């Protein structure tokens, strides 16, 4: 069996590894290296991420795969995850026991002093307000704001969602982005009482739990992607742009060009194809094959972000792992991570590494600045917020255009409809469909591998092997 995987990010590489021993796999990617948004590059002698800097440790797929490929000894957890919010010109600790900013501990919210007196009163009104009728999949902002008020949305939920999705709570799907709230939304009149019930049943699986929430690899997440690629046994071709996919009598033909047009590249023949690419790219490739199935992918827009890494000498940031900034503050920087404090393996006797995130969905004008200006703006705003006013000894700007999918209301139904209409032997995988985190992308890739193997062997009249998540 031959499988072509379009896209060499962690989703595509995970699919390739899941197919090892079951298929002859070719991975095609237009970039000059595999890994997608997993990229580790030295700055001032320190291996610092240019893209994702960690993954959720409480979702098992990332830790599982790292151990399976022999990198278990490289797993490290943060020294601190005590982040703050910059509100009314001051840094305030994020209230304890929140679900992506939604309070589950009223007393903790009161002590945090994040909300104004009116904001606290409005949040508490949720306890007595009658049940509110919503659409089946409201935006996070509409549901949370209706129940506990706009201050909770603007000062808590929006900054945290902005850090994960670069999106706004008033645009993002509740079911797709904060599934932890779905049981409360479906079953409870009160958001606060429902959150308390969930915590009582499941335990404090929130930002204050003692179990590690995040993890990374000492050698960098770029090495993680490279090891997955190596252990997949797949033929990996970079610098290859896939132009089209055509049905053949025996399966599929994947037509490609080399990036830059240096020389011709013949088509690849395959029994199955996995598209581990952004929704817009998948739509363009699928439109001639399945126009009705591919059309809903137009409803998955993407946001661009810029990450500015700043290295300081003989300077120390405030305590904690970093801070978030509500959009109403009007700053270009929406979040910053004190990398060398959060990850001790990045530490140096005299160097401090801070990384700022810039760019919100629908407001990417800050990213139109040049690298020098963008780094200067980030350094100035970090100095204003933290007092870290020394001149950086090194800076790096990493731009990720169209990097983060925006899960609009109805996203889950939209993607389910696309998958129902896909031709047999073609599957989708990646952040545009099943979740933006590394564990979600790993699971998505493995699930796609299982789907194409099952579909192809069923078509050939052979039993499918038990390939899929967790192998």
C-alpha cells in the first residue's frame, strides 16, 4: 500500500509514523524542513523555540509519542506557570481555578482583584439569573458574557483565548474551543454552579492543580518533529509544492512542482492521500474532486501572529512565567513568556530570555511593521509592563502568517460534513480541523492514518490492521 501525506508538520509526521510497517509512505512539504510550527533555533547560544514552546501534559498524546520515540528522558516541565494579567496598569495574578479564564472559584476571583466591584457583582448575578436560551453552538463570549458579565470575557477569557488561538471570544465556537464548558452549557442553569459541580466531580484539573500542566523537550520541539520523521521510515521530500490530486484507475495521482521551479518532479502514485495542511490549501486540492465536501472549509479562517524573542543580560523579569494583556489595553503585545524562568534548561548565569506574542485575529496591522520596529515596540511595551528596561543584547522576529485556525460557531459540524463527503482513501489531519495543540495534532494524524488504511483495505477486500492512536 502506498500513502502520500501532504504536509510535514507534526500531524502529517504522526500519520506517517502510525503507518510504519503497514504502508510505503511519502511525505511532501513545501518548506525546506519538516516540523511545521515546531522550529528550534539558537539565539545567543540558547536553543529557543520560534513556534510552539510547549504542549499540554494532561492530554496524553504528546508525552506518549515522545516516550515511544525514545525522547522520554528529554521531557521537562515548567519551573513555574504562575502567569499574570496586565489590567489597569498593573500585573495581577490570574485567578486560581479557571477554565480558559472562566472562573470556577468565586472566592479566588474575589481575592485576585482583577474585576471591578461592579464586575464582581455582575459575575455573582449568574447564581440567581434564570436559564438563558442560546444557539446550539454559541460563541464563547456570548455564553460567558450573558451568564457572568462582559468584564469576565474582556479581562479573563479573551486574553487566554487570544494566547491560544489569537482569536476573540466573541467569534470563537464554544463547543470547539472550550469543550470543558459544554457539559455545563448543556446541563446547568448557572455557569458558576455548574463549574463548581464539575470541579467537585473531576477534581481541580485547572491552572492550580499540582500535576504538571505543560511539558517540552530539553533538546527543543524541532528535534521532536525530526525524530518522529526519522522513526516513521517514510520518504520525506521537502521543497515540494503539491499542485493537484487526480483520481486514477488504481488510486490517486499527486502532481507536484519543486519550490522555485529548479527542476521537474514527476507525479506520485498512491492508494491513499492524507492532507495534513491548512484548510484553505486542502480546499483548493479537494475542490476538483469533491466540490460540495470541500466548500465548508471556506468557513475556517486563519489568524497571523508574530513572536519576538528578546535576550537581556544581567536583568530579571518579575516573578512568574509571563503575562497576558486584554485587547482593550491597546498594546501590540498580547502576551509574553519569561522563557528562561519558565524553562530552567534555557537558563544562563547572565542571560534572560523573554518572548512576546503580537497579532490578533482581524487586527494584524501591527505585523505590518518591519522586524526592527516590531522588536523595538515589543521591548518598549515589555519595559512598560514589567520594568525590564535594559536594552536587549539580541532580538529575533518570527512571523507565522495564517498560522492559527479560527474555530467559528458550527466548526465541529462543518468539519464532520467535510469528512463525510471525502472520497474513500483521502483523509484530513491537523490543527485546522481537530485542535490547535501538539497532542491534538498527533491524535488527528494517527486517526487519519487509521482511516485511510481501513478504507483502502476495505476497498481491496482485506481486513484492516489495528493502526491508530496509541500504537
